[in-house]
C-alpha cells in the first residue's frame, strides 16, 4: 500500500492535474468573495462558475500527457478525447440541465404559493458558459506548461 502512494505522488501528470483543479477552485472562490463580499462554502465544492475546474483539470491532464508522452501518443489521444467530452458536457448538457432546473423551480414556486405542492428546489447552477469553459481550458493548459 505504501508503494502505491509513493508511485502516486511521483506521477507528475496526476499531481499537475490535481493542482490545476485546486487552482481553478481557488480562483472560483476568490471571484465569488470579490463579487458577493462574503464566503460561501458551496463555491468550494459546488459545480459551475468561473473558471471551470473540471475543464482546467481535463485540459491540464491532456496537455501534461502530450508534453510527457508525445502529442502523437495513444495516451494523449485518450486524454484529449476525455478533455473534449468534459468541455462539451460542461457547457452543453450540464448548462442546459441548469436552465431546465431554473424553469422547474419557478414552476414549483408558482405551484407552492397556490398551496398545491411543497417539494424542494432543484440545483440550478450546474453548468458553465462557453467563457467559463474557455477560461478553464486556458488555466489548465497554462498550469501544465508551467509545471513542465
């Protein structure tokens, strides 16, 4: 078991990817504090917001893999394909799910105030705008290049 952790912490691609995710989350929390003038723990563990930490991690993973194993390697192709799926999902599917949740919450509020239903709210802030995805991509690639 000890050998597992030694190998894990020697894995530069893994460590760089985790760092990119943490940096993106720190930027997201910092921007939230600047905008709202308060700290909200949900910014630290939640989804959505600027920049996309999922995209930062995935783009860092792909870039680090390309830098270490070559941009013509099967490992880079796998990591880059994964990053593309993450980017598409972040700004496409999850963003649309958030919009649908917002509409459903409005409907639930309307029904609740008429006394017909009293269920909880759906999470609305689960996806990213294209700018948030682009910022996450740039951040992830930059961290991979700096860690090189």
